[in-house]
């Protein structure tokens, strides 16, 4: 595929450099201007001899223009044919429907799901105008045509996320800190995230680097004790931050100079961390699922294409094994983690639709059959991996395909 892209670039440049089309256009414009001039001369001319002279001049111009245009068209057509032959014929030398072996049935409900996945992607990116198609009703009130299956509260949530991210890019952390403080229980207790602490550290550095030393100290006194009390290892970070104010922020002799540097990249990093945690709190993965699916398809496409080409050459080659590909697909690690295969750690067997993976309240995962064996008659049982005790009705089926 990359060879094809390279060839595409070369041919496209050749095509762009082809001057025959623009030369033909230029000649035509000049010819029109000449005709217009001659037309005016004809209107003013009384002498018949001179009149005929102008007509013959016009004929000569026409002959030159026609012959040049034919030659320009011939050359540009040959460039176009070459471009078609080298690029377009190769790019479209397959039927997309043949290339992908496993297809989604185009049932109304499946199409709706795809539609909603696209909408969700747009919502996440803050492209809300595209999603909410508003019309005025007869009374002039706005009516939303929004699909009822998209949770409307997500619109305001992702709007908030994008507004906060914009502020972070402008080095304004106030809203991000407010959100992190409001969600500190979920962030710290359930996720073990130190987003709130990182935001406060960055705000402190912002004061320090802008020369507002007293404001930095006041800020540190207000916020840092909470994080030292909850985790004593934070004291090391706070000590370094507080000691750094003994030195000027641009003093390269300061032992904290490299450690407490501040640039736009600090704000970019905290933006990414913030989006990750914001999405987690909402129960979403950081990356848009439809983006990951398309990316995965894009990466694996050349391999599918190659397989189909080989298959066409050799009719005997066929593959009917369900849910398994006859070739390896090399995907980057961040796409592999959604691999739908799960091996039960108790039975050591791969889970299936009939024997799906089940999550215990402690988030350990077993196959349904292992869970049933452990529970015996639906009674309470202990997780094989931690001290948690639970009953089967507290366990939830895990769907690895649902990212
Ligand atoms: Zn457990």
C-alpha cells in the first residue's frame, strides 16, 4: 500500500506539472480577445478590401488556435491516461465488498448503531452543531430532532469537557481543578488517579514562573496539605516544589531548574490526562471507538487486499473457518488490547458466546461455567483471586467487543 501511495504522489505531481491544459486555456483566452478586437475593427471598417483582409486575419488566427489546441489536448489526454493506468486502475482494482470477509448485515438496527457511533464520535470532539439538528416549530420554539438513543446528557458533558480543555490550552486551570475537586472521590479512591494533585502542582508552577511567589506559597498552603495527608509520598514532590522558590525560576544553577520547568507541553500533557479521566468518569474509553475501528481497518486493509488477490489467482484457496483469519494482522499495541479473545484463568479455556466472560464485583473475570462451578446452586462463593465473596447475580457479563 505504501508503494502505491508513493507512486500516487509521483504521478500526481507529474499530472500537476502538465502544462498542456493551462496552455490550451491561455491560447483560447488570447484567441477570444483577438476575435473581439477584430470584431470592433470590422464594425468600423468601410473599405471592402480592408474588410476582407480582417476576415482572412481572423481565419488565420482560428487555424493557429485550432491546431495548437488539438496538440495540447492530445498531450493532456495522454498524461491523463497514464495517470489512470498507473494509479486509478490500481487503486480501484478490487471490489470493496470482496475484500472484507466479515461484514455487518445492513439491518436497520445495525445501521442505527453505526449512525449512533458516528454521532458519539462527533459529540466527543465537540462538533455539537452537526449532531443536534434544530428546527423551529410553528410557535418559533426550537425542536430537537435528536435521536432518542443518544443519551442527551452526554451532549452537555462533552461540551463541558471540550470547554475545559480549551481553557487548559489557554493555561487556565480553574475549571479543570473545580471538576477534579468535585470528582475527587471517584478519581482518587476508585481510579487511584492523581489528576487533581497534578493540576494543583501545575497551577503552583504557573504562579512561580510568573514571579508571583507569595501567591504560589499561599496556593501551596491552601491545597498541598490535603495531598500529603492522603498520601505521604506526595511530600517529596511538595518539598521540591516549595524549595524551588528559594531560586529564581530561570536560574540554571537551581537544583530544581530542570525538574520544575514550565512550558506549553506541561499543559498538553495535563490536557490528555484530563480527557482520559473525564472519559473514564463517564464510562467511556479515552479514544473514540469508531476512530479506533476505522484505524484498525485502515491498517489491516492491505493484508485483506493481498489475500483477495492471491485468492483470485488460486481458485482452490478458500477459507471457511468461522471468526478466524487465514493471515496475521499486525496492529499496534494500543489496538491489540481490544482483542476479543479471553481465556478463563480458572478453566484455561477460551470464552465463547455460550460460555461468556463474567466480571465479579471485585472486577476479576472468569468464564460463566467456572463461575457456576464455584457457586454451586447459585450460592455465595469466594473469588479465586481475592478475598471478595459474592453471588452469581452480582456478576456481570463482559463484552470485549463493546469498546
Ligand atoms: Zn476478586
